[in-house]
């Protein structure tokens, strides 16, 4: 039993978008850092434009790359589109049909787990259980901020799973739920753009203490700190820190982890998330599975007037160095 590390291709999204890397290039980078698992968003996959209508040559090429670089397909991020039409929402069965397409292609590409978005109705997942069992692919509900491990959405999903009695259902926590304080990339962006470091750290500490956004914003206005850089940091509807100890109660349901991170420093620190604390719980639980690096720091600068951008390859490398150091302790 062991925690294994991998990479979500979502981490390289900017490189893919600008055609600075292709699918084999991503595999090479993963091999360089010792990653053995891979997570992929279906609609962002480099196998496009044919996904989800993949042809056998696509599938053969994918399997050849996995074998060549010794990469295990760990998790396919499935998508459903309830608002596909302008005049109505899709029915639960129509959404389940979409999910079944992802289950089919997951099986063809070697994935044993698909991620179900946190907002998907449990009824949609229930309807897709026969397909999951047929293809041998588990469906894991993503626990993404601001969801709670023991909150309504997760409990409702688990109630459905227990009632269904299928072994094909589980949970996929996103490390974003373990964030304490401000996201590292937004802090760094504000610093680069000239914000006062003392004010930034004050906001960060307020966030860590759980002070409501409205109170932080009011205090900032009272002191004349109305710059949008500060207000952006003080408006954080995704903030909902979860104690990693809560994972023990759902240990048997966890099938994968999104290793979310926003910015790795040069000394291999993710300042927003205490990875060591989370990994200590996972190791104590003897949890076995993949934690795939998911770099999301691009959101601070992509499409904005920003004087810098992060090196996605280097960010993922640093993240793996950090994870491997912690796991070796």
C-alpha cells in the first residue's frame, strides 16, 4: 500500500493552448520527474479535436505512449453538460448518457477512475452505475472547494452510493479544500503588481483565522485600502478549510486525489496548503492510490495585463520534489 504521484495534464494547459507542447512532450516531462500516474480532462485532452469520438488510431497511439513512458492512466475527468441547450436543461438520463460516453472512453484509454464534477446530481451518477460496472471504471465525486468532506453534497452522494451497493462509486478530494489563507498565486500576483506586502500578509492571516470576507473588506475600506488588488484577495467564496483528519471517516470511499496547487516557491513550498499534514493522515490511514499534481496558478495571469507568467513545467517539477520529500520522511 502506498501513495503514488502523477500529473494532471490540466497543469500544462497554457503550453497546450499555445502549441508549445504536444501529448508526447507531456509524457516526457512526467517521466523526467518520476511521475507514474496521469490525470486528464476529457474536453481538454491533447487527443482533440476528435474527443469524445476517438478513433482506434488515437487509442493505439495513447496506449503506445503509456507503455513507452511507463505511465498509468489514473483518472479521467468526466464532464456532463446539463445546460447544453438554450431552451431546457438535460434530463438526468441524458446527462447519464454523457457520463456513459466518458466511461466507455476511459475503459478504452486504460483509466480505472473517472471524476464526476461536484455539482452533478447523484441521480445522474446512479443511472450510470450499470455502465460503470460493465466497463470496470469507478466514478468518484470530486470534493472541490467550497464543499465540505462531511457536508450536505457529499453525504447525499454517499447515501446514494450505500443504497446502490455498487463498488464502482467513490470520492475524489481536491487538495484545494485544505487551503489555509490566500491562494499563493493571487498573493504573488498582487505583490508583483505593487501591493503593500504588510497589507497582503494581514489579509492572509485574516483568511487563516476564518474572519468573514465582509469584515476584512470593511476593515480595508476603513484604512483606505480600496485597491482592487486587496479586494480581490478579500473576496474568496471558495474558502472552506477542511481538517485532513476528516478524511478518516470516508477513507474507504476515496479513489483518487487531485493534488491542487497554485504556486510553488523556489524552495519547494506550496504556501497555501500544508501537504505534509495531509500526507501524514493518508500515510497513517495506509491509503493506496494516486495524488496527481494539478497546477492552477495560471488563473492569476492568463488573459490579464500581467508582467509575468509561471513556467508550468517547472511548477509541476517543484511540486513533485515537495511531494516526494514528504513521502520519503
